[in-house]
C-alpha cells in the first residue's frame, strides 16, 4: 500500500481559521495524515482542542511547550518539519507571510518553515486592502520566487464587510495543490508543452496600441502546472505583469504576428500546444510612423490577423495535440464545438467571460473542456485549479488521439 502523505497544517490568526477544520477532514478523506500547528493568534479564533480531536494528535502551539510529558530529547519543531511531506499554511495571514518572506522564526510555525525541506503551500486570506498592500504583494512575490505554491485567494464578500479578493481559496483547490506538492504527479513527463499567454498589442502609432483585458494568468498557471507535472514547457507570452515559472523556456512577443511567428518556430518541438493567449483578431492596416495628433476625427482601417490555432493545426507533426481556448459571453457549447472543428484543434476550453469576477483580468475562471465527443465541466475555481483540471484531460486526449490514428 502506498504511504499516506504527511500534511503539516499551519493555521494562522484570521477569521478563516474555522475553515481549516474542514481542510483537515478533506485531507483525511483523501488518505493523508494531518498534524496541526497553530499560531498564538489562531488560538483566539479556534481552540486547539478542535484540531486535536480531528487529528487524534497533539496540536503544536508553542516552541516552549514542555507540558504533556514530551521527550526532552526531541526538538518538536525540527521533528515535525522532518515528518512533513508538505507544509500547508491555510489561512496564511499577512503577518505570517511577512515573517516567512524575511526568515523570522519566533514561533513554532515560522521555525518549522525554516527547518523543513518539504514543499510549502500557502493559502492567504485577509481583508482586500491588506492583500493588495505593496508590502503583502512584495512578500508573496518573494515566497513565490522561492518556489513556494500560492493558492490564490478568491473574490467575494469578506468577513470584514468589504467585497473583493481575500477569501480563503476553496478547500478542494488547497487540498489538491498540497497533495500535488507532496506527491508530484509526473503524468506529463516526456511531453513538450507549448503554451501561449497574455493579450497581444497591435500598434496604432509609436506610442499607442489596440489591446485587450487578458492578464495572462491562465496561460502562466498552465505553464507552472505543466512544469510541476514533469513536462518541458515553452511559454510564448504577450506583454503581462507576471513572472514566468522558473524553469520554462520563455519567449516574449508583442503582436499577433510576432506570436504567430514564434509559435511556428517552436512548433516542431511541441507534443502539446495550448493556446491560452488572447490574440487580436484585427490589426491596423497602416501603422503611423510618428505619434498621431488630435487634429479631428480619426478612422483606423483594420485587417484580420493570422488564425494561429488553424495554422498550428495545419503545420503540427502527427501526434501533437492542439488545445484551443474560446472566450465567449455565456457557455455556448455548440458554438465552441463549431470553432473546434473549424480550426482543426483536438479540444477547446470554453470560458464564460460574461460574469463578473471570472475570466479576463481575474484570478478565477469557469470553463468547460470540449472535444468532438466529450464535454467535461471543469467548474468555477482559481486559475491554478482550472489549469490542473485542464492538464488532467491531456493523458486521455493523447490516448484518444492514438486510437483514432
Ligand atoms: C477579528 C480579527 C480578524 C482578523 N482576520 C485576519 C485575516 O483574515 N487575515 C489576516 O492576515 N489577519 C487578520 N487579522 C490580524 C491577525 O490576527 C494579526 O495580524 C496577527 O498578528 C496574526 O498573527 P499570526 O500570523 O501569527 O497568526 C485579524 C485580526 C482580528 C482581531
């Protein structure tokens, strides 16, 4: 029987601390063994007894705890750090995030963080202004660049009465990300996944362009997830504010034409192509060579850009899978399937961009994965979670493709 994953769960002092009890149950339902560390502030919200009862194990609350007849020869935070296959901090407060980013170690949780070699998964939860504060953003970036997995908070009504980002991510997304870190799947080992991301910019004059609202987050989440699952990743990205995953091969581009050229250039190496970029459908026919002045009305003549997916489908090697994206107002699966057939792709991910808080320029998405015969509802979740669910479909798509040949 495979060894159950050892999950060391850190609970910090935020309102969402009560949701950590649900997390423990879900980890256990998936066969993991859980032990809990609580910060001093977390104990203001939930009593350690809750977690002790759920886990059947002592809850770690202090570096200096000598009660309970524990063996003085065992330094508990070191022992627990070594026991863990993954350290999960959920909810992660702004305070603890800051401590981890700076390497402070004045309590059990922060000391265990420094002492463990296990991967770290962080699920931040806090007031929207705390989350968006430059200090918190910078600390999260440091932790992300250190290779830790951040499960993005969701958006909605917060306990503080405000609405916005800062809600603890779904239990499902946290558990999945954590177990993935504890036992990284390698189902994409041997694949070279070419991913496009971001929104292209079509110049009007030397300082202006036609653009779109794509943030690039979906494509970057796919690149990070594919890399974790053992794939070699080529990320071709239009301008975004994001940092590409550490190990991927990164090609920055600007226009639809640049992206088309870059994709065709790297296509011979790809075994899977995922077209998550929002590529302009039109470009300005005559780009002005000097800055246009407001001398009266201006008419721009537009011409269609290249259809990159169709071009990829035509030029790919046999066996290369092509997954396209369709951003639609509503979940019109019939229209998306028409697009799938028209472009010669193997699958299409249909996103609903008509709803507030999901799709373009958001951390969340809602999608359906469509092939000629199948329709898999991926649900609504963080873009990281949707990325994992899309990649879950690749092995089955590969098998289907082989059988059809
Ligand atoms: C009622 C209340 C709710 C709080 N909720 C949060 C929260 O959701 N997220 C957060 O980062 N801090 C929150 N805080 C502030 C933290 O509790 C505080 O920064 C504390 O020092 C965190 O300590 P810890 O990171 O060691 O758990 C809250 C404080 C109070 C009084």
